C-alpha cells in the first residue's frame, strides 16, 4: 500500500513539472515562437530523413546539431525568393530570444514577413548586381544560422525538462561554437567583398545622443495627434526602460507606477520619483481600480511609426521596434553603466547582450527616473 502511495506521489510531482513547463512555453514571446517553431520542425524532419534510431530519433545532441547545420543551413539560399518580406517583430528576432530568449537582433533572418514599401527599389538594386554578388546576397547570413542554434537549443531544453534528454547532450559543443565563429567571419568577409555598410547592425546602428532621441520625439509631438503621442511615449519607454516591442504594446496604464526615491533629488527640497514599469500586466492598479483592456497595437503599426520617425530624423537602424532598447543600452554603456546593470535592466543573458550590441558593455545604471519640478 505504501509503495502505491509513493508511486502516486512521484507521478503527481512529474505531472506538476510538466504543467509548469507547458505554462512557461505558452508564455514565450510570440515572435520567438514564430521564429523557432519552423526551425525545430525542420530539424525533426531532417532527423527522420537521416534514419536515426527510433528511440532517440528526435533527441537533440551537439553532434546532430553540427551535422544538421552543415547539411541544411550553411550556404542555403533564403527561403523566400524575389522580394524580401518582413514582419516588424520577427525581423528583429524579438526576442530573438532575449536569454529568456533574447537572441540575435540584427534582422538578417529569413522568416516569412510582411511586404515593405521599399522592397521593389531594393530588388531593382539587387538585379543590377553581378551574378556573383546576387548569389552572395541570396544566401542566409550569420544571424539566421545563429537563430537556428538558438531554436534547436530551446528544443533541447524542452526535452531536458521533459526527461527525454540528458545533460551530456548539451548542443552547444565546441564544434557548433567553431561553426558559428567561422560563419561570422565568412559573413563579414561577404559584406566586405560586396561593399556593404559595415556599420549596419553594430554599435553605430540607431542613435547615440540625447539630441537625436529628442529629435525623433519632437517629430512625433509636432504632429499633435493622440497616436503620435503614443509613439513618442513608446520610444521613450523603450529607451529608458530597455523594453522589448512586445512588452511596450501590451502595456496598460496601471502598469506604470511611481516610486519615491528619498534623498535622490538635485536638492533636498526637490522630490525624486522613479517611473516603474510592471511587465506582468496586472489588471488593477495599486488603488484597486479595474482596467478596461483595449485592442493591442499591431507590430506592423509600431514598426512603421518608428521607421518614419527615424527616416525623418536621418537615423539609420536595422531594428525598429527594438531600436530604443538597443540604443538605450548603448548610451548607458557609453556613459559608464555596468554590464551587469544593463543586462539586468534589459533582461538579457551574457551572450545575447554582447550579440545585440556588438560591443563590450562597460558602472551605476538608473533607468526611467523622472524628476518633478520644484
């Protein structure tokens, strides 16, 4: 009888772990799921084609990942021929993982995306290139290869928590790391050979001064319409609080709270308040008032707004909905904020932070601090 009871308890514990993992998976950022799912499916189809043992056929290992990348990913053409289609959120690999899944944010992926207005002009330029240059541009870049690794690693983590894989099969083995290193070197060489803008996707992307940020905000405010006030606020929140596009679009007013910081004012008689953004999206504020949710802003509308603002202010950035987040981290680094502070504020992992900024982060970071007038 005791043995049956213990077995039931063990099963209950296992069921609880599975339930927790399912909830965690369901709360994964939409863009991450849409970017990872087809890559994980492609990996499983490849495993089936290769004829691995039925028992461990879909089990992720470092050696499998290395061979998969060599046979199915490296040197492959972009999936969508002709015009490049872009979806605002997926283009920036939002979340890209972000440690919780923050992966590469360079926008060089090959996801199925919405059609952009400048695609015809871009393709006309491509058609004027030599056959060798066209072939080079059609091939996927380092960021897509890196995202494949992130997607398969996420699949491994799912298998590990489900008890169908083991720690010894950790996919990021030295061979995979070297493969990524070599892919990055070849990608840079390709850009050099094609005379591509080497500053694109680096620390020079976006803006790096308060003056430039103010210009974009002023561009929105001068339009004097509610949606442009919203756009200005979203850029400022993205910059100061290092928020992702998905976090911004789902914010409700009660998610913005203030916290008094004693002794932090310029003078003792000036009160200092920190703007605190709650990203768990509670439905009532601290006073217990209910909130009527309205329809969330679409990623495409967010993307287009920032793109127009940047274009008007002559700011070049490969990312749009995450531009404030990346430039905010960059400016914090330039002004001496510590790497650990930036990583904590932006909820990045070590690798994701370095990949996103393409620089070493250099200490005290305070984001979202507002000073009330005397």
